[in-house]
């Protein structure tokens, strides 16, 4: 067949190709090339029949991939020649109605920040959508949070109740318009609207009056509950102590940092040091919260992030945010923008729930009447070595799938207890849920259950097996056990799942094991102890524990975790160091408690052995006088990290005896330095240096014994940038190939991916 011969191609495209302007792109490209045929959305992707000269068709296929819309992500293009006589072709190119096909699925786009074109229109007085808080197009706006089902068409979204006016309908129907089939398309005439209330039962203001009333409230120091894409935020002036402290008191959030939002990048740079990688994340279409080093003179209240060198900033990602933060004399340059909920509860999503549940937290309310179908918290990210390292993977990223290095069976992996996410797998896709939260109450469990059913339906997954953590007390484990009469259960050791998640996101096939370093606070071990300072030889099929921190006593479980001074006292006792009052944790502990604790340790009553690196960080933090009690997870370790003196190269030395790593020499050295008056920043640096050197030394021993040269780092301790930088530098200097998390968090928010891949491969 020559290049000029007439041919017909049937083309099937999979990936994120719906709701991103892909059909009008296909239509306009085909029309420019003089092809005829049609394009439609189906439940499994985009289908195309195109006819024309062979050379033109081949050029068309190439340009489908090379020139795809910015939000599209093509996974696969299948091209099959077909008989022109048998095809439904007419001498035009058409866009046909969507087809839903039972059992088929495709990825859907996460919510996307407002694009530059819509932002220009938002502030253009000549535009009919001037200052309209819900402006969007095919290149931006809500997706995941409004979708009820696929295909992604307006009747399957929460925009279904809003009937488009003639002008919006004309845009929606015009393939040459960037709002062609933009499912949330609307304007002030026909779309959602904002509403302001000064109290739950009070009168309402709408439109620009509502917006200005909300801005006045913020300028006056009030707390505003504002409805966003995936739920409500609580907002207040971040530059004044009084509103920040009032919000902390009401929310029951003593010290945990608040997230911030500023109007533009220049404003963020007034408050924080921002490098190129940070800028790329801040301005990305995901618009996560980015952890940034605070400038010493930043006019942000110290109560936003107590005892922390970092601030979590994000830029506006909805038109309403841009309007709310528009710079003006007397208006705050930065707002606290924290989740609209009580601590440890799911974010509030409905107007009715906000008015009822947030009335004790907020002074005033800015609502809107577009329903949120899937609640979704903001994502949190930091940069490491010029690239993203996720801390919380949610809005903007979920439910974007992780592409697996091999096909797996359909699995539901229910994750862990803290920072829970779950994962569904199908073929080569792993669909991680948005951040669910800590599975410690009924409300979070209900959120988890609802999202499992929604994502199963959306991605047409019928699990063949349920993977869960080995810990018998986790709510996620109990949820899995309730399914045991219908589906086989696959219990997976916590740290094996951590390492498998890191392997999977890097596309490792598992044909060769890796050295896995899994450091965290709590993980149920195969011997019933609490693990957390682990070295594994692992692939997807097996995991061998080859080294670990020596077991030390953890008295009282959660009570010790909340009170690091108890961990420090237990570790001193186990190391043979007396409890003398010149040591900060001894001085902090009441005398009666010390008597009870000593008896408890001597008798072994209510004491669990632990190899946890997270608890060792707690003990050192308490010994150095940094933090004796905590009110949020990892607070003692975080505050120790914040003090590290980067000019110190000395390191505490661990004892290495075969597979057992002894922290006793480190504890003795810390005690000696405390008594010698060595400052806490020096102690913090020597401890971090010592942990990093220990990781390198153990990995060198394991390489000598096994020949393995790839190291995967996972677990919540590796959110610590001071430690991660040191570990990676030392391992790379020793010529190891090192894998750190880039797609899912190193903490328990990424563990469901590891569970899913292990069970899916079994």
C-alpha cells in the first residue's frame, strides 16, 4: 500500500483521556488533516475511526501522542487497520456520544488548579465570567471530587442539577472552544453561587457581596469556614497571633503546624526560601502544600508552626481562592488554610454539616451550592534532591494511578492505621485513594468504607483478595476480617509492605531482591514485638529480616508514645544508666510515676519489646531536653530535627553485632554530652550523623554477604530531611543504587501500595 492510498484505522487510546479536552483535540487535528470519521469516549478510553491517505493517517497517529492536551496522560495507543467499506464513515469528522461498556474502566483525572486562561478571564472586566468563583474549562477545575461514575459526562457529576444557559451550552457544543464538553462549565447566569452567613441560622449574602463580607471578616481577625474543592477549610489571618491561637484552641490542635495560602509566588518568597524545585511544585497544576524553610524575619505568627523551621505554603488552586486572597490594603498577605474539621476527624464536605459541626470553630461561613461527591484533603509535599517527596498524597494526585511494572490480579489493600490510604489494583494500575486519615474513630471508618465502594465502582474493580496489615488491633485489619467469608485474606508484614511500595513506584520487577531499610515508629512484627528499625532482604514474594535495632522495653504502649520521657526512662533502665535528676526526662517525670514505672519495667507488666527507630528518636529528643510530651505524631523527632547543627561532623556510634544493632553506646554518649553541657543542636547533629553512618555500615555488611547493591528507603522516619540527606549521601558515596519515595509517601500513607503489589503478585 502506498502513502497516497486510502485507508481506515481503528484507534483505541487508554490513560487519562477524558475530561481533559482530548476529543476536541482529536476532532480539530483530524479536521486540519482532512481526515473523516469519528471520535467518542467509552468506559475504557477514547475510540477513533479515521480514514484518509495512509501517510496522513500515520502522521495523525504520531501527533495524537506528541501534541496531546496538557492534562492528558496517554498510557497506550492501539492502531488496527480496518476495511473502509465496513466502517461507519462519512466525508466529515464527527464527535459521537459517549458509550458505557460493562466492566471496562479507565483512569480519571484528579482535580486540577485553575489554568492561566481562566485566571485571565477571572480578572478581566470585559469577560462575562469576570469575578465568577467557578470559572473553569477543559484544562482545569474539579474532576475527581465531582464525579459520581464514568464515563466522565455532566450527568455523572454533581454539576448535573445546573442546566447550562444558551451561551454556556454553545461553548460546550463547539469543538473549537476550550470549554467543549467541559463538564463543570457554568457562568453567573446558570452555575453555582457562593453564599455568606455570619451565623448558621442567620441571613445570607450572595455573589460579590458574599465575597467581600468574607474578606472583611478575615481582615478583622475572624475565623472563616470556606467551602473548597474537596471539603471545607478554616481560614484566618496568619500574620496575627490572636486569630491563630483562637483557632488552635477551638480546633484542639495544640502545636501541629497549620497550612498557609498566599496569593502568588512572590508573596510566598517574602516568607520562605524557595528554590526552583519548590517553585515548580508550588505552581504545578496539583498545587500541593509545599514545606519550605522559613525566613528568619517572616512576618508569620510563630504560633502557625511552633518550634519548626518550616512553613507549609500553597498557592490558590480555585478561582474562589484567588478572589478571597486578592491583595488589598489592610488585607492579610497570608491566610491559615487548615482542614475544616475537629482534629482527627474527616474534613467536612456539606453545607449542612459545616453549619452544624463547624459553628464552634468558625465565626463566619462562605458556602457554595455545588456538591462535593468525594472529600479530599490538600496534598503535602517537600522537595529532596530537586524532586518531590510526598508526605500526604491527596488532592491533585489521587486517584491518578501508579503504573506497575507487571500486571497483577484485582486486590483491595486496606492500608494501615495511621495516615490511612487504601489501594485497588487492576491490570498494571494501582489506584491509591486520597488521604483517609487516622483510623481511630467511627467517622473515619465510614469515610474509608464509602470511598472503597466508590472507587471499586469507578474503576470496575471486583477484588479477588484483601490485603491487610498483620496488626490484629487495626480498624483496617478488622474491616478486612469482616470480608473473610467472601474473599481470601492476605496478611502482610508492615515493613515488607513499606519496602515493596518503594520498589513498585520505581518500576522494579522484583527479579532481584533489594536491601530494604524500613525505619518508622510502629509496625507489628512476625514475633509479636513492635518493629521499626529494620533491615530486610526483600522482593515482592518474600522478606527476610537480616538486621534490626536491639529490642528495648516500651512501657504502656500509646502512653509512652505520647510521653517521650517515659521512653527515655525505659531506655536508660534497659541500658543500665541510673535515673538521676540532672537528666531532663528524669526531672520531668513525677516521682510517683517513676516508682510505678520502675516496678513495671522490672516485672515486665504492660511492657512491649520494640526495635523502633522512631522511639529511639523520641528518647534522644527527651534526653537532650527538646521535647518530653507530644500532642501530635512524631513531634519530638521533628523538633529534634529542627535543631540539627549542620556544621557538626561528629557522630555517635552504634554497636554492630551481627544482625543486632545496639543503641546503648549512643544513649550513653548522649547522656555524657548532656551532663557535659553540650548544646541540643550539637547532640541532634551527632545523633543524625550516627544513624546515617550506621545505615551505611550495615548496608556494606549486607552487600558483602549477599552481593546486593540496591537499597530502598521507606518508613515515616525517612520524612526527616536531615537524616535522609545524610543517608543517601553516604550510600551513594559507597556506590549503592538508592531508591527513595517520589510517587507515594514513605510514611504509612504509601503502605497500601506495597500491600497491594505483594498480594497481587502472589
